[in-house]
C-alpha cells in the first residue's frame, strides 16, 4: 500500500502574483521564507538592493528558521531535566573550576576526538548544570546528545528487559548512537546482570567512537557495583579515562549557599 495522500505541486492559477508565490512557498514547506515574505518584499520595494540581495535575505530567513527548529527538536530529544547554559554558571563561586577550561570544552573539540568528561564533586556544586550546558553547546554545533541519570537508565533497562529482546536492542541503539551521552549521577547502584552487562557493553562500544559525560559524587572505586565486578569496572574505567578530562570540584554547594543567605 502506498501513501494515501501526496502533495500535488500545482497551484490555482487565478490569484495575484504575490499570493501565488506565498502559496508556493507554503506548499514547498519553506516556512521561514513564508514568515518573512511580506516584510522582505516591502523592504525590497523600498530599497535599492539587487535581486540577489532580496533572494539572499529570503534564503537566509529559511536557513535561520530550519536551524532553529532543528536545535529545538534536538534539545527536546536530549531529554534534559532542565536547561541551563554555560553563561548562567558563576565561575567566581567555584574557584576549582577554570572558566577557560570550560570555554575550551564548549568548543566541542573533545567530541571530534571522542574524549570523555568526568565531573566529580559533592551535591550542589554544579556538576549537572555544567554537563547540561556542554550538552546544549554540542547540540548548537550539530552533535546529537542524550541525557540520562544512571538511575533512569537502569530503570529503563529493567523495564525493557522484561519485554521482547528487540526492545532491549532498540534501547541499546538509542544510547549507543548519540555523539554525546550524558550519564548523570553515577552513584551507588547495585545492578542485576542484565543491567551491568548492558552498561559494560555500552561503554565498551562507545570507546574511541563517541563521547560520554559522567557526573558523580562518588569515586571511580565506588563504580564497581554498577558494572557487576571489580574486573569489569576496572576495564571500563581504564577505557573511560584513556581519553578523558577529569574535573574534581571540591567547593561549596551553590544551593546551600543561596539558602543560607536567605536564612536570618
Ligand atoms: P550537582 O549536580 O553538583 O548536585 P547542580 O548542577 O544540580 O549540582 O546544581 C544545583 C543548582 O545550583 C542548579 O540549579 C544549578 O544551576 C545551580 N548552580 C550550581 N553551581 C552554580 C554556579 N557556580 N553558578 C550558577 N548556578 C549554579
Ligand atoms: Mg547533579
């Protein structure tokens, strides 16, 4: 069975020329051009610009429109719990973190090199904020990003593992594919063999192919339970740190500091 309805690329003939052009842009799904059509044609009529100038401004509107909708779509698909940018991060509050280092990371060169980032530190120091901010930068530069807390991912694997095998393979593809995977809150979890094997294989397969950003308020040693054994954890951590920026944040909790300032 084919498509039940297709677009027919024909327009009714008996309308004014400007209306006909507008309808054609709509039919061709050039929404950016449609949205600025009246404004740009008015401006062109009043200006002394060339035909090329007019056409270029129309094409630029379409490019900007398509880029904004791509970015918004990818931001949604990343499943960030909230969105905060690097510019919202107060680096003066956290002297352990070098602004320059994050500016370099925001260039996303680490993604081209399939390098990882591990952010260690106690609660409230901004680990998740920084991971999300780098994720947003990556999306703006055209890299696909997916965010999971480790708890969420474990829960999803357990749920899917009870269904058909194809569902588990589908989930695996979802977490394997993105150029940047954020695994937030790599904390203390006892995992069953299905989960630990999934996570082990995932990080094994992403090694030297894609970047993963981890946040944790524990140490590498505490990750043993996640991967099912000391040996497996050792082998995965070895791969993670092979090409990796490790940042230890030892400062105060930003949340707590703000709260204390409000208290009498
Ligand atoms: P963590 O993941 O380390 O527990 P979060 O990233 O969740 O901490 O930070 C807790 C809250 O404090 C968030 O709302 C975050 O935006 C904010 N925050 C933390 N550090 C800073 C900072 N240096 N500048 C601005 N906001 C911060
Ligand atoms: Mg956090």
